[in-house]
């Protein structure tokens, strides 16, 4: 007779199958786990994006969507710049800057490259510094600091105005246009403006006689006075030489005499060159006769 | 023997790798249950505790993070008899423990009680070359031990140096860097049936695990349930398992003898099942619930419902008194204890200074066993429980987990074995590059 009580249910094997065991062990491997948790989702996203972008039409429409959204934002009226105001510059300069910038207004402020505008303005010779900012009511404010002309430089190509750092400002038609500025000449004169300034300051006592400074061999300065007098300064320490000359001049009234040049290149021994007439007079006074040279 | 030497060295290497990685599994393949613990090693052992035990008994550096027990299947007398079943049981235990610990373990240290362990005491002696003991001298003296005939198909499970003697001084724990002329050593060799080890190895391999160590469960439960002074002064541990009862004698912190009786708690269950005509599962339940070894007048009146599923009313309503049950259990328990006593006597346990015997293992939980055991084994018998280990679940602290816990301690503090020392250069074949390299290493 079969048992009356409930038949014992089929007992499931509690042991994991070989595959379940292996899968559990695999899942407990940290590298695999990390891969499943981060690597696989990333790969899935990358795959989805890749599939979406694989077709050119979808790519085009996506870029178009992005561009139009961007346009919509940038073209809003509160971002539009309608006016450029240039301050601190002469009318000619501001016109030139305006022409060079060539801004098509109205334009969105988000598209303006203020840095590029600043660089363009500062590329003008006459501009020392430019400050560009978007002012109130979306006015593009360009504040320009102009270079102040301090020297006139006579070159082979003509006259050039320089500022006190030696930077070119503009050309000059005639010396008489800026007679108030000191004149320099010679190659590389603009490189040594600071020295020229010092020499000029030192030579102040005979400033009324000074015609200009000449840079010799991009190395030293000559002072040119009226009556074709020339003072040759040393390359080293020209200011001291000028001061020495002033002392001599005060004592001996040197420059009033009939000299063509004073050579101060050797500080120990100034050399004077007399004008021919003065030389003859001096020789006659000393009773020296020189046979007249006959040039063949 | 070199083959085994190599495989033991490989296991040693794997164990080191596992300890570095900080994760190792403990697998106790028993006859009645398979237990798996997962240990996490963290922190550095505090130094200076090499000799005496610290407050945490030297086990502060690991923690049990996963534990699982499952009913053993396909294991008889501590040996694998049905490989597939055992593999499934191991998989169950390992998977549950991994799930609890939430880590994957690759290295496992296993212990088993079968294989008919046999102990051998070996002695070796060498003359020292320069009156100072060096590392390779220890290896040489171990290699100089006369190898006994361990028999066909047997393998060495443990080969532990237990004592070193230098000239007339004996009882040295570590002879290195001491001066003397003659170094002698005693080694304890434990051999088991090679096929049993091979089966276990294969079974663990089929579970995708690497065997990083193997130990006899009698040794492991001795480590866990003997306290420090018992191990120092000499004591025997009797691990009464399901299918076999293992004995190990410890002296001066070393195991000096181990043996096993192929009788255990399962035999008691089988007796009950036969006498009462009940299935083994019912017999097991009756044994654990009502079992005992001392009958009193109270037990005559305590009737136990046997129950049954036969459909026969008379048979399914049978009752036995507890006295009858004890009458079935007691002779078998006595037999086990007598056999154990016999083995201990044969090993010369009675000559040891201390006659302490510790009973542990699942079958030692029968109430009243200590009284019965002291009548058979001698007066100094106590019931042993394993040491407490950090993180061990409450369910796994009973005496049936002695060898599992012992294996944890074995993993944390492995004892030096023969294969932990380098092979002396003379043992390599002549003209080998290894020999030349070894010679260079030893001499420079």
C-alpha cells in the first residue's frame, strides 16, 4: 500500500550547476565586474551614437539643428552691437582704424572677437594702447591711447616722426612742420633714443645752437651745431663727454671760436679741428710757414 | 620523493601568493559535512610574538569573511568515494561562502581525515663543515634523515622537523647560527594513501580552484583545540568525526604522532538505523536529539517517538525508551574510544609526561561522553572546542568545526616542513646548471 501521507516532494539538488558556479565566480572577478558596470554601458552608448551618426543625412540634420539653435540665441536683439565708438584718437586715426576693422554692423556681440579687434587697433603705428570693451547699450567702445611724437628722424626715405621709445608714428612731409621736435639722423638712430634723450638734456646750455644728433655706425652720437660745427661723442658715456665740453665752453668759450669739429671720442684728449682760415691765422701768429701744396 | 617535494613546494608558493593577495579559502572535506571558510588577511603580524602566543593567540591578522557548510556527499571514511557528488558538495559550499564574502577565491587549503595516515619518526645526523649551523646545513640534515619504506602508493603529507640537537644539546627549536660540530634532527613523517590525495586534488581542480596546501584533519583539529600549554607539555587530541576518528599527539608544540580509526559518528547512526529499522536521516535526528551514553532511571520513562512513513499504523507509532537508545549508542562509542586508546598505547602515549586527552569533533557532542571517556582513556580527559577566530559565525564554533578552525591557524602560521628548506646542492643531479647556481648561492 502506498503511503497515505503526502508523498515526499522531489528534492532539488542544492548544488549549483557547473555553469552557475563558473558564472558566479566570473561575476565576482573585480576586473570583469568593473567591465560590466562601466565598460559595457559606455560601449552601448558609443555604439548607439555611432549607429546614429553613420548616415550622412542624419548627421547633416543634427549639425543643422545645432547651428540653428546657436543662431537663435546669438541673433537675439539684446546681443546685437549697432555702434562702434572710438575715443582718444585723432579723427584721421579713428577713421583709419574703423576702416581697417571693417565691422559689418549690426553684429552679435557673441561673435565679436574683442581680442582680435584690440590687436588690429594696436597694429597701427600711431596707437600705443587700445582698450576694447562692450559698453552699455551694446556699444563697442574702443579707447585708443595715441603715441606722442617726440623726435624727427631724417632717413634716406624721408622724415619720420618717432615717439619717445623710438617707435615710428608717421611720416613727415617737411621738417618745418614739426620744428619744435629735435632732429636725429643716421642708421639705427631709433634704437638709441634713450641715449639721445640723455645727450640732448645734457646739451641744454647750447640748445639754441643745436641742429640735431647724428648716429654714427649705429654706435655713437655726433652733435651737429650751426656753422657746421660737429661734436664727436664717444660710444661709452656720451653724457659725461658733453658735460666736459660744457665745462670747456664755459672756461674757454670754445664753441664760439672758428672750429669745424671737437673730437671727444678719447675722453683723456679732446681734439679740435680749426677752420682753414683760423688755421692759417694761427700759423701766421706763431710764425710758421707752410709750403702751399699743389695738387696734381 | 622529489616529485612530491616539488608539488609541496608549488603548493607552498601558491599559499604565499594567496597570502600576499590576502584571500584564501579553507575547505574541510569531512564525511558528514563539507565546510568552507574564506579568510581575509590584513594587517601585519606584530613582531616579537614568534615564541609565545600573543593575546589573540597569533590570529589577529586574519578574519573569516565567508563561511558555509553543506551536507557532505560521496565521502566515506574521510575519503572521496563518488567524485561527482563530492564535487557538487564542494561547489555548493564554496559558492555559498563566496556569496557571503562577496569575493572570488582561487586558492584553497584543504584537509581530510581518511587515507589511513601513518606516522614515522625519522632521525638524521651530519657533521658540520664549519662549526656554525647555516641555512643549508638545516636542509642537509633534513635530507640526511633515513627514509623509511613507506610502502607502495603512499605519499608524504607532512614532514616536520620536530627537534634539533647540536652536539650534546637537544631540544633546540632553531639551530641556525649556533656553533657546534654535529647537527642531528628528528623529523615526523606522516604518510597517506596517494590515491586519496590524488582524488581530492582532482576534485578541487574540477571546481576551478588551486590547491594551496593540504593537511591532515587530525593535525588541524589538534592545532585548534589544544591550548598552548597542552601543546607544549604533551597532549593527545581525538577528533571524533563522522566517518573516522583521528588522533594526534602533540609535544613541544609539534605533532609527533598521528593515526586514525575508521569508525565515527556515522557508525553510531547506522547502528541506530539497523536496530530500530528507521531510515538514516531519522536515526541521525534521534541520535542528535536524544542520544547519550549514560542511562538513568529517568531515561526508562522517557519514551521517544520513532515515527515512520510506512503506512503501517503499528510500525509508524513505535516508541523506544531512551535507555534502549543509549543501549544501542554506548557499545559503539565504547568501541571507538577503545580503538583510539589502543592506537595511543601502541604509540607509547603512556610514556609521555602529560596524559592530557582532548576530545573534539562532531561525535564528541554526545552528552555524558566525558564520563565514559575518562573510564576508558584515563582520568585527564576534557572536551575541547576550537579556538575562537575573528569573524567566525556562531554556528561554526562548535567542536565539529575543530579541524576547519585548525586549518585557518595552519594557513596563518604554517609550520616549517621539510620542503620549506632548499634542496641541498648534493641532491641535484651532477652537471646541472641548477646545481652550479645553488653552489654559487650557498657560497657567496
